[in-house]
C-alpha cells in the first residue's frame, strides 16, 4: 500500500467546477453563508450545501455557527495559497499569446485581498522596495532582519506576538497579476490590517478589491519609500 498523500482526492474536490467557484468566492478572506456561496457558484442552495459538506469533511473549509446561520471560510492560509497557485497556473496555461495575466478590472489589478494579505501592483511594489532593507532569505525561507523588526514595530505591528503564532511570520506569495512576489504570512496579514486601521485603505463591498485613499497612498509611499 502506498504511503504517499492522496493528492488525487483533493484535486478531484477542487477540480469540480461548482466547488472551485465556491472556494474562489472565499479567497477574499470573509466568511460567507451557504446562500451567498450558492449565488456565487451559480447553483441551488441544496447543491451548494452538498458541496460545502464535502469540502468541510476534507478540511478545505471551516464552518462556524452564529445564530441561525452557518458561516463558511477557507480552513487556513495553506488552502488559500494552493488556490492562488492553481489560479495562476490555469491562467498561464489557458492564456493566448501574448498572455494577459490577472484580472481585467484595473482596480483589482491595482490592489486586492489575497485571503488575508494585500496583493496586486501596490503590494508587489511595496515588497520589492522593503525586502532589501528588512528581510533576509536564508535556506529555510524569508526572515526579518534586525532592521526589519524595528521598522515594523515602529509602524505599529507587534512582531513578537506574530512570531509566537504557529503560522509562518513572513513568506512570499507569487502575485497572480504581476507575476512577481508580494508579502504573505502573519506579517503580511498584520500589515494589511494596519493599513485598514490607519484609514489608508478600505475593502470594496462584495469584492476582493482594496481602495487606498489619496492620503493613504501618499503616506504609504512616504513611509515605505515607494517611488512617487
């Protein structure tokens, strides 16, 4: 008997078109009800419930009951990372030449939520500007250097608390539209939360898009030394 993980079972679950739509609808990091997911997947509520049950049993989704409603979300960042990678691969394999990567909507291309961290052109520019100053890449992945720890602490992020979490503090995520990396992990999530808390940016309702205010983008470029 083979002791290798059964990737075929996971691939079959994700590969069914309706289930794929349900999963992608949750890539914005928000929990949704079965009715909301049925609408996103273009299926009946009964069909959606069947798909959601199977995805929960496979631990691709987590569910939380609140009052009369049950809210579904991706189980964790590893599932989101897998979906983002599959989406990136599918667009590259299916794209005509010359390829146009990522979403057509310029707002989504500019800035969007990738599960719980910032993606898009702004996120890529931010990471590429900050990375040489704040990170090192040893053999075992991305790490903050001493300068980076001080920088993010000064920006109002509790690096020590994030380091105590089970999830990686920082890792790179290949940006689907830019084809370059942006920052993910606990630090990437905390950074996006900080942008929201400062009022620099906000989520677009029922969308993965993130809109920066004029003042917010000015402060972002000033404090992170981005090109003007």
